[in-house]
C-alpha cells in the first residue's frame, strides 16, 4: 500500500504551510512592534528632513498602514518571490542580494555537514561499542569541551594560530587580490584556502553534538534484542555493528539533521562576520545594523523556508529509511 | 572495599563535582569582584596600554589600559546574571504553558504544542538579532529576548510530566476534595514536575551565556564600557596580532563557565532520573 505513505507526506506539507505562516506572522509582528522605524536613519538622523519627509517615506514604504494590512501586502508579494527593495544602501531588490549570497552559505554548511557526519559517525559507533573504554572516555571529554566552545572564539583562536602565528591560511575574505587573473585551478585553490578556516570552525563546533547523539543512539540500538539475536546467530561482529546496528542507529540522526538547520543559519551570521565572507549571514547582519525591513524579513523568510525544507527532507528521508513509516503504521 | 566505593563515587559524581567547582569558582569571583580586583573594571591608565600578562596586571591590559583580569571578573557578573534571569523567564513560561497544556489537554494542548513546534522551527538567533537591533541593545532586553525564545524544551518536559501526574491518585483526591485548578496545578503537580526541569534549566543557563556572549561579540549585546566576555573579545579582535591575550582569556572564561553548567545539567538530569537510578 503506497497510499498511507502519500497521505503522511501530504499532511506533513499542509502542516509545514501552517508553520510557515506562523513564523512569518511572528517575525513581521515582532519587527514592526519594536520601537524605531527604518526611516529613522534617513529622517531623525538627518537635520534636513522634516515631519513631511518622514510621512512621505513611510507612505512610500507602506508603513503608514495598519500592521495586518502591511502583512497581507507583503505576503502577497512574497509568494511571487518579490521580497521588495532594500531600504538602505544600494536599494537593489532583496531577492537579488539573497540569490548571489545563497550559494556560499549553503555550500559551506553542506560541506561542513558532510565532514561532521563523516567524522562523528565513526566516533559515535566506536564509543558506543567500547562503552567505558579509553576511546569512549577521551572522546567524551573532548565532546564536552567542544560543546561548550563558543564558535566565534574558536574562529579567533584559529585565526590567531593558523592565520597569524603560523600563517597557513588567509584570515578574511573569499578571494585574494587579483583573483580574476588566475587560472581556474588556481582560483579553486585560492577559494579552498580562504574557506579552510571557516569550514574547520563549522565542523569542529558541530562535531561534538553529533557524535554524542550518535553514541547514545548506537547504545540504545546495541541494547536491542535483534542485536543479541544477530550475535547469537554467529554473525561476524562487523555485520552485527554495521548491518544491524548502524542502519537503525542512523535513523534518529536524520531527524537531528533536519532540526540543526536553524542553528547552522544562526551560526553563519557570526562566522561570516568574523571571516568577512560575503554570505547570507553577513547580509543579515548588515540588514540588522541598518534596520532594513525588507532585507531582514527576506532573510527571516528564507531562514524559515530552509529550516522547513530541512525538516521536510529529514522527514522524507526518515520515511524512506524506516519501513514501519513507509507502510503507514 | 573503600577503594571500590571511591571509584564508584567518582564515576557517578565526579563530573558533577567538576561542574560544581567550575560554576562555584565563577560565582565566587563574580560575587566578590570588588574585593578581588586591585583595579576597577573601567579604570583607564594611559601608561599601561596593551601590557602583556605580568605581575602587576595578572592578565595584561587592553587598548585603553584597563586591567583585563578586573574586566573579566566583572564580566562574570554580567554573564551569570544573564544566564539566571533568561532561564528564569524561559522556565516560568515553559512551566506555565506545560502545566496548562498537560492538564487541560484537548484543543488547548494542541494549540500550545503547535506553538512550541513553530518556535522550534525558528532560526531563533536570527530573530534575537533582529529584535535586539530594533530595541536598544541592553542587558535587560537581551535577557528578555533570550528568555522568550528558549522556553520550548521546558514546556515539553513539564507537559509530559503533567500528563502522567494528573492521573495519579493524589491529584484525583485533590480534585474530588474540591481544590481549585490553580491549587492542583501549583501545589500538587508543579512540585513533582520540577525535578526534570532542573537539569534542563541548568543546560539552558549555559546556552543563554553562549548566546549573550555571541551577541555582545557582534556589538549587539552588552554595550561598552560595561564589560562582558563577548564585548571584551570584540574589542580584542582588532588588536589580535599584538595583544593575543585579549582574545584568549575571555573565551576561556566562556568555555569554562559553559562547560561547568553543561556538566552540572547533564549529571543532574542523570542523577535525578529515577529510571536511571535503579539500574
């Protein structure tokens, strides 16, 4: 029966729509409720601008209407991917600004995710299998320290050691001077060089939680009866751990991956500001500093969409991986 | 026999005590700040600019000649205070919503838990940044905003606890004897639901301290000249090459404090969990 599976997905999609509306209403409301208006920078701080100019600006941006009208107007534009124009600086469409910065942030986070999974899954499996052994103890200590490590401090330390004391990597920006004149291979190397430190920070900060989670998930699985059965059948340890154990131990990790998207998006604000990377996080930070409504809202919406997409993918992956859900039970 | 007992004791409570010591030290320093520091946190000294750590200034001085040790110790006050108040706010919201959702069930429960789901989906650091940028960045605002965006875990825990508690005989007895809902929730269910919240709240303090320091580091948190570990790091970033101690020590403080609270929270959760105790 394939029907229950589709019903499950359909209900999920409907629910995601509700969550999306919830998130946008909340953001819109909170931001418009907060004192201080985006026109402040152009009016209050400008002695030439009077009350009339302020009113004109507010009318131009539609800020004179009640909040719910503004929300509906805004929403009807959002669904057509019209995020409005940035209120500060170059006044370019927000969507264009987001589009050119999306690949860097997404790319970095996805690369980091693969690295994190590649390292933390073996760590978690080994710690769980040899629970209480020396590897488990050492990795537990490292995990606790890693969990408490502020990402931005790690970034500073890495800059200090690998950028200044032993200058292995450049510490800011995405490309070197004269990037355009390089051959494609040198361009690639240059990019990789600039992304090495940020990637390292993302990976190290994400590693702790994931390997801890993997460990407890694996411990739970190894306690199950089917593992005992597999062992009793005389299957080789390798088959027991990887075929019977890991496949089940990985299930909760899929959900965790979906849930970790908001954290990654938030983290990129800090990391990208520190390393001066032209990504979404930096864009959001600039928007926040200049009180750029459309830019902030655009970023919040995008953050919400990415998060929901993450959840959706995780849920879908989970249903594919878990035959019980696939059967609609 | 004794050696075995000690080992068991260490393996069970060792991490707990490491946490107690780390957090205790920070609380001690923060409380006794004026008596520990020989310099004020904002005392400028043009003759002592960017001095490396030494006997006179234990952890060196910053670009304005202020004593880094004194600023760190006063920064501990800020961080610990933010942690306590933010978690106080989030735990209160979580407790009330969790109790209400669990006790009344039905539509109320559904609405509250769906709100929890929405909030969990939210890139909350984005929201915090946006809100702080529109409000004046101040200590009070940071604590409120962190508190308002981190109550979901507690709400879920308390709801689950309430669901099972409300079926227990002593709650039924209270209901039959005509106790008001407020009394049932506050006197009978709340005290029993508090235990699991304790561990989670302690972990919440650690998270709040991390968020505050990140905000201050971005210049959207505690505003200079009030010292906070985050803004000391921010000021130190510009002179990283000539004064690395300004970048190293504040981060160490954050790391140790957060580590302490995390250890406390994790071990409290394990120690207070009756299911794990029986094993």
